[in-house]
C-alpha cells in the first residue's frame, strides 16, 4: 500500500497533530490548552449501541424476527415468472397442445 492511502484511511482514527513535540517538551501547562480543548470535546461514557439498519436487522434479528418477507419475496418472484411464462408461451397452447 502507498503511504498516502494508509494516511487517508487512518485520517478519521488518528487525532490531529495538536500535541507537537515542541509543545510537550516546553514544560508550560498553558501550551497544552489546544490538546485539552480537543479531548474535552470528545463524547464521554460508553459508546451507544449501534442499531443496525437494513433488511436483515429489520426482519430477521431481534424480538420481531420473521421469515415472512423471504416467503413473500419467493412467492412474488414465482408469480411474476409464471405470469411472464403464461403471457409469452402458455396462453398460445391453452386450446392447442403441442
């Protein structure tokens, strides 16, 4: 991987360069205020539970789990396919078998 690609991927994880070596080695506490301000704005406490979106989370996980959407999808595809077969081929053979 290229260094720029790795830097771009880790950009959201690694905090900005607020604490430079010159600020940390100077010994004055007032020069660390940008660092303290940055970390004081971060959320505190445990992370909130991520509610998964999408079809799987909505219908197949949790207390309201059901396979009904899958069954209806299969029946709908079967009905759609049979309708196309009937219109394209079967209705011509209704009264005249091969």
